[in-house]
C-alpha cells in the first residue's frame, strides 16, 4: 500500500523536487527506506493539508505552503541557488571547497 509521508527537508525525489513540509506518496523507489531511516521523511499521520496554488504541491502546514509560493515566484537562477543537494547525489567536493574560500 502506498505510504504517505511528510518531507522534513528539501531534496530531490523521483525526478522531482520535494520541499520541506510537503506531503507526498512514496513511489516505491529504491531509496524509500533510506529516506525514512535518515529522517528525510516521516510517516504522515493524516490531518489537514494545504495546497500551493502555484505548483500544486500539498503541505502539512500553512507556513510551508507560503514558503513554496514564495519559491515558485523566484526566477530559475534563484531557485537553483536555493536548492539543497539531493539525497542520492551529494554536493560535489569542488563546490564545497569553493564555499569555504571566502
Ligand atoms: Zn508551490
């Protein structure tokens, strides 16, 4: 039975970008178990949800929907800058090194 979960952070999942606070259904991907184990998602127990009017993502709280709407309004460049490394693809060491050169 498909499991509904709540995202605890932003990450890439099943070729889409999942955002913190988002409620979605696990698609049976190979890393589903890892997402739960590492705390990137937790089981959604049900309750009221809020849908983003811009992109259609569903959230467990109004604040997360608000943040999503703000992100949807960003330019593509701003959105890319906001993105965190995905669960499966770690941020390349090169980028990390650049981050420390200030
Ligand atoms: Zn949205």
